[in-house]
């Protein structure tokens, strides 16, 4: 691979991945927090964390949102979460709604319609679309997918420079287990495909042997590993409760991207 080709790949993911005859070197470029968040690796981590922290069904674990979430009943099988001033993984303020319609008994299918905006100092994120959460109530497990042919949309608007606006299609194939109330677990795969302007796809795998784990009182995972891929670049994201930081309660909300630290919610 030429140096120019490698540099282009690095710019895409915010990583450098160059192959010599014997080794592959992967390193993060621009390691300040803002650059890590804006890179595809950061988007595919922090936006995912936002979306899967907003789990509008019985698999939801503890939340740091406190009084910023209200629930209203629309019908015997439909209800709405309203978010007002909740803290985003990116550090912005979250507002909007998630409307859930449930069907079934032993196996409950929740169709969750998202219309959520996260506003930060630079602009806004908009999360829009439907997720299907199929819950086995007796086993306390669930699968999370999107309706076929209806990808979930994540868009970014930058107030000062519209040329930096982007849109992604977010798709998932995830499994969850909350049989242990103190450790809600997620594993599987998901992807972010840049659609506007047309771009590449970041794919992410969460192994069942190292799932994301939400603990009571944590709005973000306290452990787990993500493997991100945008060939030839790659990244490893780790959530680690043993990392402590001022203002981060219970060791929650700290991750590393290829070893470089990023505190969620800041």
C-alpha cells in the first residue's frame, strides 16, 4: 500500500492502517476528544451508545437521565418516552420522543419510533427511524433489529459550516440479556453507512464473550469490547469501569479507542 493510499484510508476512519511486508500498524490520528468523537470510529461508538441507552422497554437498565424522561400512555399497547434535557454520550443535550407500540404476550414485539435531537456547541444530531425489539419475557432476552428496507437515519448538522453535514444509515443485529438485573448485556453486530455525502460503511462486532454491560446507575456501558472495521483501517473500543475520572460516577462512561481515552457525556 502506498503512503498516499494509506493516508486516504486513515482520514476516513481517523486511523492509520499501513501494511508492510511483515506487519500491520494501526494508530489513531488526532487524539483530542473532539477529533475522536468526530471520526467514524467515534460516531459509530458514541451515537450507538446514545441509541442503545434509550431502550424503551423492560430491558432498560439504570439511567443517569433522572427527571429528564417522562412516560405517557397513548393506548393499552402504546406509550411514549419524552426526553427533555438528557445528557448525550457526545456531551450534548437530548430532547425528543420515542414512541413504542407493543404486541404479543410471551414474546413481545416492541416497535420503537425515534425522533430525538441532540444539541451541542457545534450543531445538532438527529436520530430518526424505527427499531424492532423482540422480547422473550420469560427468558429475559431480546433481539434488536430494524424493519427490512427501512434503515434508521442518523444525521449531523454543523451550524457554522453546512459542508460538514453528514447522514448515516444505522442498522443492527443485536442480542440482549437482562436475566441478571445488575448486568444488562448486549452483543452482536451493527453498522453505520454514510449516505450523504456518499461514503463508506463502518461495521462493528461485539463478541458474546465480551459483551457490552450496563450496570445499575450507569447511562453508559461499564465494560465490553467493540471491534470496528473500515478496511484497511480498524479500531478496538473498550469500555472500562476500572478507569476513574473526576465527575464520572461509578467508573461509568469512560472508553478507549485503540488505547486513546474518551469520557462519554463530555
